[in-house]
C-alpha cells in the first residue's frame, strides 16, 4: 500500500491505466468516480482547500510507476466534482479550483455545531480561519469565500448575524445558538 | 388342449387369466417390497453416513470432492435439486447455493473494475474473505461446481481457460480465439502492446488493433499512454495479479 505522508493511497493509484483518460464510457465513469473520491478524501485529510492545475500537486502523479495525469485528465476529474457541487472553478481559465470537501450547507452546519460544542458566541472571521479555537479542526485555514457563504446561509436562517468592523479584518459574526 | 366351445370354455379361460394375474401381482408385490426394503436400508445408511460426515462434507474440500466422485459413480447428482433426499440429508445443496450467491455478488461488485472477467484464484480469495474462511477450506473444485449451477441462470456464467489460468466470465461476452490469445499473452506483465501482439501471433496490425479495440469496448482492457516509450499499453485488470485492488473494490 503506497502512502503520501500519512495518507493511504488506494490501490488504483498504482495501476498505470488510471492515469490515462479512458475512451470507453463505462470504464471512464468508473475511473472518474475513483479519482473524485480520492481527491475529496485527500483534500479533506490534508486540509487542502484549493488545487492549482498549473502547479505540481502530489496526488496527480505517481513517481513509483512513472505516471502522471495530463492537464486534460485533471480538468475532467475536477470538472466532475464541480458538476456535483463539490468543487468550484476560481477563474474562467479553469486554472485554480476550490475543493469543497464539505458542501456550503454542510460547512454551515459544521460551524454551528462547532460553536455550540465550544460555547462560543462571537467570533471574528479571522479568528475562525486562524484563531486558537479552530486550530487543528477542519475550519483552520478555510477559504474566506466559502466561510462567508456558509455564514450568510446561517444568517438567512437566523442562526447568525454578520457585523462589520472598521476594516475587513474586524468583520465578525454573532451566533445565536 | 383342444379348444372347447361354449360358456364353460369362456369361463375357464377367464379363470386361468385371473390366476395368472394373481400370481403376477404377487411377484410384483414381492419385488416392490424388496425394493422398498433396499431403499429403506439405503436411506438409513445414507442418514448414518450424513450424520457421521456432515461436518466433513461442509468443512473438508477434499472429502467434498470425493463425495462428488462417489455420487457421479452411483449416477446421482446431489445438486440437481434442493428438495432431493441427498440435499435434505446432507445439506450439501445449501453449501453450493450459498457459494453460488456469493460468487454472483462478487462478480457483480467487481464488474466495473474487471469488465466481468475475474481470475478464479482472485474470486476464491474474495470468497474466503467474505466467508471469513481460509483459502484451503474452499477448493477450486467447489467454485467450479457452484459456477456450473449458475449456468441455469443463463446470464453467461462460465469458466474459460486462458493460458495457465482459469477466468470466470459473468458477462455474456463472446471471446474468440484472438481475444483469449491476447489475454494469455497479457498474463506475463499485465499488459500488452500492439507490437507485442503482432510479433507473438504474426498478425497484421489491423487484426491486432481490432482484437484489442473489442476488448477495450467490452471493458476488459484499459489503455495506458503514460509510458516513457510512448507506446500505448493495454492493461487487463482481470489478469493482473492485484488481489488487493479487487478486494477493495468488492468491499466498497
């Protein structure tokens, strides 16, 4: 079993043809499914929020079998995630991709449970992203855009109120649990 | 005897017929009784045999095979029906039906990975995992018997020999000689190239590509364009020694 840091790679990662886009529909579907799951699992366990197609990404090549994904293949797998709401392109050129290992709505629930469990009521946005309370949790380093959208969803449900400070850094949120 | 006319003659003839019939019935009855007795003995002996060896039959694959050979000699198929004396007494039918169901399960679960063709050894390993049993407790013979029963389902369950391996086919794909030749060649490395196929069988390029394309369409092959030499490789998950690949597939 090959590993990437502490991440256990699935067996298909060592099977060369999975690095070439398969031309037959059914085989392709299976291939895309395996890659989608792998990308989400990996990003979640390694707290990766964005993938850039231009830069090296450890998951997209396997030096052991000397195979790596073509640009087209990467785009196909990520596009499949985008179509399921599990990822979003960050630019028109499809160069950077935001990975949502939790959907926005799941993030909203996650945040709500988190503040409930920790008895928190008021937090600044920056505290959520890099404060002591969230250190080591999945919230650490969360993409600002994703966080704001999740909070806005909570706001709509009346579970939170976003307030503005004097600068963007001061933006905060009050939870009504 | 001179045939006499009249009523008395007819009555006489009738009486003689009656007597013959009576004797005949008697003989038949004696025969049936003897037969019944023999069957009873046979049954009781079989019951005793079953009591003594039931666990052996369930647990010991060699014993199972010998038992099947014995049955074949007597001209009985213990798997013909689950309602027969044999199956009821020995529970041996259940063993194979259960095995058959598990085989179908595994074949379907791994189909998207291997295109419906699985190495018999891989299948056995997965079966043992599922049954939480050791590989020795389940013989190849058992699998083959269970699979032969699956043919009734008409869904194309079949065992084909490719090279020195046996593959279990669960999709009604028509594999011709060209295809099995390629599968045999692929056993060495898990993949073949068009060049290899041409050289090995002295085929034209068109024939090699044709056969490979069919295997690709059937989901039995996957292409790999990633090698340094730039030559396309055709991989065959069903012949690749990758029991752990298929194992995870089956679980998921």
